[in-house]
């Protein structure tokens, strides 16, 4: 049997979780209804009952490095059936927020991304940066003639900003965060007896990662939710539209630098069609998400700044992107360029702050799910 | 009194269909001139029929052969006229089916056995009616209506207030230097009003002010009771300064020895002359008179016993270890929790007193306690809480956890380790509010032990918690959730000058609480006129104490007024009869004095009983106990029941056995009625006589029945033992003891022991009755007919 564990409750951590949308956590009286009704919790050492007591006691070390909080998809079936209104699903969401901050590098950036007081500052960073960049290169003016965004913000400048962001910044920051995260969840899983194997084996882990992909692509865990079924479709839409836009971006990058075909591209271009379809799907998806959250349904998830930040960012991204294209086609010169500028600001925010925002769940959850399969907690499908 | 009987037989409710009414009427002896029947006797016309005879013919004893005495008693109430009920409906026609179904075309057939049963009951009813008298109440010359309230805590003061508001004078006697009790030593009170979440300021100060200002309340502090003599309405109470010796102190009782003949006698009591205070019969001319007493002496904190074993004892206990029983009886150890050894381990009582004085500080060095663990259970693998712990203990832990949070910094921590968290009813809201405090941490858990770190900090270890199998917490203080022991457990606070001793009997049955039956008779003790309220009755919170005090005050008032009218207070409320003793034939055997469950009887130097009618509950246990048969009530006595037994006709035919059932009227008789109401049935060879309590069953009735040729006697009464349901506490148990002795007597008459049996039944077990009777009939068939038949 394990040695006795010195419990050191952290009252501050309890307060932080409450502020992040877990304000109901202290209501739990450990009946374990949540663990019983959860459709996706494993049978052995199921969540979220044990996470709830750890949250009540402010046991940060038992929560932030706990893979189980990432296996939760916030269906809120648990919150629907909770006899005390403790909303375990929302509490785990708050824990995930704390977990993202915990492993973020640099950690100060993690903290400010999740703090509403820095929202405008974070937005102002790319604005200022772009203004300086354009000003220094002499482009800070609305160009004449046919609207061509490259005339306003040259493609080279765009790529000077975004290529390092995507290929250096993201891999480094995310890599550091992820490596901390993986070692934490492994340690926690071994300590709590959730891992059937205690060794570290990279090829096996990669195999588990591969077997996780169909689950992620098919949203098969998400689809098991009953209380919050409404969240399945918008999430699927948003997920695939991001994939679509990712494909398009890469394709255009290839077109520009390898095939030497600069944009704008014709509307019948298959990649252009994919881009437009994805944009529409993203818009529909994000609007549905927002509606789900603001509609006063009993089982709706609680929405904190952690959630709003990402929703507003994506909404801003898709609106400015779509409007850039529409205003360009409508030849509205004075509007099109500023909107395009705003679009680039949102894109910057998306990339630069990805490892610190809720969007990081894309990576953390996938890794946790892969680890869960690696450790034998869940089977490969 | 000259009796003029009138017999009225009802034909309704199926009686006419099952019985031959003409034949039945012929069984009324011709000397009784008035014998009438009516299709529905309880109808206005039927009742008028009886009333006309009372008015016109001078009938003063009415025998109604209709339904059970348990129903329509208000319809058949004719003031001073004696009413005897013969139970033909529930007892005969509803509970018995004819042996053979009537042949087709023929009218309803009268079953011979059922007809005989009805005839017997009619004869028995007539026999009883001949022998009973209308009751006359026993009235004391003067009654004092003042109420003495013992204990000046919240319960005592509230009881005094309630009595005073109802117009009765009350005197509060407090042993300590001031009133207020433990409530006056608290910082805050657990909430008693919406939203039941926040701690509230104690009410006790306001209560003290109100009580002190009330013209009908007198408060005396530093006073205790030397002795209580007398009875409800006429209690003569000697008071004395607390802790002082008084000539009127009741001598320490001799240990009650199981099976001993004599009741516990204080030493020297017998030799003392009547004017020597050592004699419990001596009257103190300076005693104060009260009508009833409310016992609100509250509680004291439970503390673990000293565990320092002397070497000799250690050896002994080592020897005893082999014997499982002795090891079991050993007091569980609390040493692992460190109370008394580690200065920062305290009880909840000590913490409350500290909190009322100021901030919570570590006793070892006076530093603020930033983290405190509340331990609610003994731990070390045991599921048990501390002795006498209750919902109050749980609520106090939650309350004190809030103190820790109030006093400390934002990150002050309070842990509660419990096996049982009891927050009944609306107090659940308080539990929730504590639980939702960021710095209060609750878990079920088995506390392994508390150890010191040297610097005053403590480490508490617990197993099987909600957080995992083994955890530790580091805290500044540990508070043990110890329970509240009723003062009555160890102290004879009342000091009765009663022959049965200065305290309450059989307190061990109730862990020292003086209730006589917590569920059925709240506030009632085993001493009439003494009503217990507050934490002396069970552990309760302040608000509950106030409500409880109101209940006890009302009982005390009821008692005084009943004594004033000369009627019984409980449970035979309003009964005007009382036991009458024919002293010329008394042999001073003291059995009545000894057996009375309520200590109603004292005795003089010779041992002649001295009845105290207002202490009496009218169960008749004295009557059942008396070997000389000199005790009886106006409407219930040896002769009235004996003549009913004798009125049973015992046929000589072997196929018509006869069994007498003596059924307790509290549970067994209603259950027998229910058998009829529910359409079940039992043997038609039984004859049932209701009795006040099995304790009132005198063995002479059994002897009479057996010598008459009755084949068996079954007594049915309430459950006895630890979870007794006897309405008079001891009645059914006492009969059981008497029955043991009867067995020997039967043997000497060459009669089988099996012929006389006792069964225990609860009122809701009516469905078991047919089976019980069948089984007994089978036993009787096996042992064969009574050889005395026909003599």
C-alpha cells in the first residue's frame, strides 16, 4: 500500500478554481453520482468524484497533472444529475484551465492570457507590432486601385511574422509545456495506480497517439454525451473547419513559394472552395457554440473568461476573414484593408497565444487520451 | 350500592346472522328483568332505549353486548352509570367463521362453538358488572401548583418561562453561582432561523433577562436538592446550599443486587425513628411544597477515563485477555488521540470556552491556530463516534470550524474527520454553508492517531478517507468531538425520599438518561410528576432545548391538574380509580412496594405499604403482585376478573377445549380486535379477558381457571427487555417472572408447565395472532385435557 500522503490544502487554489468557472465545487458531498452517470469515465478509479474532493481540498498537485481531467469532454451529464448542483463538469473545465496555465512556458504569459484584465493588452501587442512593421517599411497607407491585400500588407511581411510564429514559437512553447505535462501526468498516473505500465516507451506512445486519431476525428467520445448533445455538432463543425483552413493555408503557401502563383485565387479553385466552405462552417459552428452558452438551458455549461476568450477570438477571426473577402469582392477599399488588418491581428493572437488559451486543449486532450491508451487506462478503439 | 342491571344486545354488524339471538337472551338470568335487543344499538333510537331505562326504570349498570369496548365508548357514555361492554362483534362474530358452510337453500346456520363463545362472553360480562363499582377520585386535601425547575440553563429557564406564561409559578433551582448554563459560555449559536446558514448570537442573555423579570418566576442560584418527599401536587422538597451537607440528605443507596429480595435500603434507614432525618419517612417541617418537577439538569462533557494502569491491574487484565468477555467489556482506548498528553489536543468544550473568551490560540504557546482538525470519531478501525456524541456534536464541529475561519487569516484551515456527519432536517443548510467555505475541509475517515512535532504542531493520520487510503495533515490544534453525558447518569440529582431509592431505576437501559420510554412517552420519567427536558433527556441544540422545555412544562401542568382532580396523568390519563389496600390482611411482604415500576409505594417501619395515589399510574402491578389479594380498584379487582374466569362454562367433552387469554389492553387487546376487523379468525375455544397490564395479572386467576378445568392459559402482553414496549415499563416482565414460579406450582399439581404461557406482541402484529393461538391450541391438544375438568 502507498505511504501516507501529507495533504496540504491550498486555499488560494480553491479560490482560483472558483474564479475559473468552478465556483460550485465546494457543494459536492461525494455521493459519486457523477462518476456513475458519466458515459466516458473508465470503470476503474472513475472520474470526476475523486477530482471533486481534490478540488474541494485545494490539492493542486492531484489535479493539474491528472490525465483524467482531460479525458472529460464536459458533457455535463454529471452536472445534470448532481444532487447538490456542484457541476463537476464545469469544475473539471476550470481544472483544465489551471492545468494549461501550470505547464505553459513562459508561465507569465500563461497567466495573463487567462486573465480578463489583459485582454486588450494582448490584442494591442500585434496591433502595435503591425503598425510599427508597416510604418517602418512604408506601407502604412490604404493603397489605390483594385483591392489586393498584398499591396497593403506584403506577403513577405506576413510570412516574416507568421512563419516563425508557426514553425518556431509554437513548437518551442508548446513543446516545453507538453513535455512538462506528459511527465506530470505519467507521474500522477503511476502514483495513483491509474497506469498499468510504469515505463516510458516513445514508440509505444506514438502508437497510442495514432490509435487516438480516429477517436478525435470521429468525436466518438463526445458523441456519447446525453445532457449536452447540442455541443457535438458545433464542435464537429469548428473542428473540421479548422482542419480545412489549415489545409488551405498550407496549400496556398505551396502555391505561392513553390508553384510561384500569387493570389488572390479564383473562386472556382478547389482550395478556394474549401476555404469558403470551412469559413462558413466555422462561422456557423462558433455561433451555435455561443448560442448554446448564452441560452439559459439548465444543463448548459458554465462559461467563464477562459471559454469566452477563445469563442470571441474565433468569432473575430472568422468574421474578419469572411468580411475581408466580401469587402474585397465588393471593392469597398476603405473598409476592406482595415478589416484585413484586424484579421491578421486575430490570426496572430490565435497562433501566439494558442498554448495558453483554451484552444490548447486540442493538443493537451489528444496527448492525454493517447497517454491513457498507452498506460492501459482505456483501450485502443 | 344497589345494582339494577339492564342488558342490551345489538343485532347489527352481522351479530344477528351469526348467532341465535333468542338462545343468547335466555342466558340472562331471570333475576335481571331488563334484557332488550335492538337492530342498531348505537343509533340514536338504540341509545334512547337505554337512556329511557336509566331514567324510567332506574337502571344503574348497563351491560351492552355489541362491539368492542374500544369503539363507540363516547356513544355509550351515560355519566355515572356503570357500563360493561360484551365484545360480540370483533371478539366473536367477526373473528370466527362457521365450521361448515350452510347447505344450499337453508338460511344462515348458527355454529355451535361460536354460539357458546357469545354466551360465555355474556355471562362473563354480567359477572363483572355485578362486581364493579363506579370510581370515585382520590383527592389530596390541598394541592400546590408551583413548579420546581431543576437546572438554570436554557432548558430550565425556558421551562420556567413556559410554565409562567401558562399562569403557573415556577422556581428555578440552579446549583452553580449563576444561571445560563453552558449556553452562557458560548461564542455563537448554530442557526435556528432562515436561511440556517450563519452563526447567530446566543439567545441565553435575553432569556435570562426575561425570566428574571417575570413576576411568576423565582430564580435561586447556589442551591441544590437535599431530598424530595411526597408526590405530585404535594412534593415536599428540602433545598440546601450547593455542596453543603444537610441533615436531610438522602443516605447513599446500597448497591442494587440482582435477584435480591429487598429493595435498596439506605443504611440506617430502618433503625431510624420517624423524626430522624435519616429515615426517609421523616417529614421536614421546613420543606417547600411544589406540585411538579421539571428536571433540566443538562449534561457534562464526556471525558476519557484515566488509562494509567497499575502493574497489578495490568497483570490481571493480561490474565483476562484469554476470556473474551472481559476483554470486550474493557473501555475502548482513546490514548492515540493524545488528549491530556499533547497540550494542543483539546475537547470541543474547551475550544468553545476559549472561543468565547477571544481568538483561538494554541494552548502550548499562545500562537494563533491557523489550522485545526476536528476529530469526530474514535478511529483506529472503529466506526464509533465518541460516547454520547450526537447531531449536536456534528453541528458544533461545523460551528467551531467556522470560528477557525473567522479568527484566522484568509488561508486558515479547518478539517473535519468524521464517520458520521449528522445534520438532520434544516440543519443540513448549515452543513452546506460550512462545506462551501473555501477553508473548511470535510472527509469521512478513520483517524489512526495524533502525534506531536516537537514545536507544538501536530500531525494527524487517517485511513480510508474520501481522498485516499492513507493521509496525514499537519495542524496547530486537534479538537475532539466528545459527547454530552446526562448529569443523571452519575448523580442522583433529585434525591427522592422514596423507598425504591434516591435516583431513577434501570438507568443503564438508557445510558443514564432518565426517560421511561423515549419514543412513546417523551418527558415521562419512571417517577410520576418528574418531567425531564433538554440535554438531560437527549443531547440537543439550544433551540431544541427551548421547544423541549415547553413540552415538559405542559406535562408538569397536566400532572398538577390531574392530581388536583384526582385522576391519573399518564398513560391512563383521566382514570379516576386508584389502588385500594385492605391493610388488615397485609402480611408486610413488601412485594407491591418492590414491584411498583414507578416507586409509588413507600412502607412504614413494619413494611406495611404507604400508598401515594398521585404517584400511581394505575397499572395494577401491585394488585398482580399481592399474594394476599388485598389490592384492587373500584372497577378492576381480583374479584371482578376472578368472577369472569369463573363464569366461563367448561364443557366436559374432550373436543371442546377451553383456553383463557389474558390480554393486555394496550397492545394485545386492540390487536385481537384488529384480527376481527381484518376478517382473520382464530379458535372459538378461547375466552379473552382484557387486563390493564400483564403486571396486574394475579396468579390466583390462573389457579382459578385451572382448577375449573380450563385447559390452558395464554397471556398476551407487550414486549419487555431492553427495547420494551410495556406501557408501564415493567408489567409484562414482572408477569414473566411470576409465571416462572407458577411452573413449579403446576408441577406439584401434576399439571404440565406448557398449559400456561406468555407471548409478547406489538399492536401492529395482529396478523401473527391467529398463528399464535393456533400454536397454543395445538400444544394444549398435545398435552391433553385438564384432568381437573368436571371436578
